[in-house]
C-alpha cells in the first residue's frame, strides 16, 4: 500500500474514524479483533478496494493496485483539503453554487460549505439564501444607514439594496447560513 508499518494504525484510524486503540486490536497478531461493519465499509471505501480484496477472497490485478494507490492518494488529498476548510472543527452544509453571479471568486458548480447555525446576518460576508424558492449565494454588506446590500462579485449582475426586513419578507428571503469555505475544481 505504500504506507510505512509504523504509520499503518494511524492511517487506518483516519480512514475509519476510529480510535487508534480500537484499530490496534485489528492488527494484533495474538488476539486479532474485527472492525464493526461501518468501519469495514469505510476501510473499503478509503482504500478503494472491495471487501473481497480486503479479506483475501479476491486478488487484485496489478492495474487494480495502481488504481487503488491512486484512489488512496486522492482520498488523502481530499481529506487534507476538507480538514483545512473546517471552521471551528465543523465543515458545514455543502451546497453547489447555482450560477455565475459570484464569479470569479465562486463559479457555477463550486462547492460551498455553509454554517447553518448562522440564521441571521452576523456581519458582512458571503451568505446562502433562498429567495422565492431559489438558492442564492451573495456577498452581504451592511451600510451605516442600516440598509443591506446583496452584492454579486460578477459585475454583469446588479446589486440589490434592502432598507428593511419587509423588503426581504416580500421576496420570501430566508438565510440558510454564512458561507465559511469553498472548493473549486477546474477541468483542463
């Protein structure tokens, strides 16, 4: 697998989200334990292998092992990215950016992570809303005169200024949360 033997327990603990003490029992040569089904499923997914391969009932082909190694590298990279995106230890609710109104910072299809505990405007920032049933991602700016501006980063779109809660209520605006982080993927 390409993982040093002294890192095997911590690696498997990370994949299965179990304590190292529990995982260490699975590797105990004298009295081996077995992972629970949820841990076993996470292990299969994390290693990019089937259950048959892990228990030795099916031997992977050389091409499969290369693919398995590549999947492990991708999974580790994604885990590192999501760890760095977490806000106060929580990643937030994932949502896809619906359009190009926030380009170039957020493009259509980008993944944003929204803190659902923020149900009222808590300072300036990027928020997720529903407006007349549609998802909106907008930059919110509070003005000194107590008005609120919903801004689009893409200058091809118009900003909206609201001077009170009634304007938001007329459009059935609901705050879903504050955007804390985002992942953008580009295909070349």
